[in-house]
C-alpha cells in the first residue's frame, strides 16, 4: 500500500492511497487500485515519487466556495 497526503499547518487537506494489485501489463507496469476506485499503472523502475505524483493527479479539486 502507498499513501500520499498534502498538509497545511499540520492539517491534511488532501490524501490518496492505493494498493498494489500484483498484476503487470505488457509494458512492465504494475497495477494499483486507488481508494477512489480508479486504477493507476506505474513502472516500478520509475520510483515511488512518480507513483505519488500519479496518485495526486487523481484528486479532483473542488471549486472555491463549495
């Protein structure tokens, strides 16, 4: 499992986690099931920072005032 979060002044404002599904595609990428139900494919050779970025990119920010 991997978790990544963004905190401001110690208060988490956004977070995402994913679980490795132990499946690989033909490109050598590993499948991760994200906590929002989406799937992310990641090449382990690219390291965990890129995976964390991919997870953060799945967050849909709410418009201001909602």
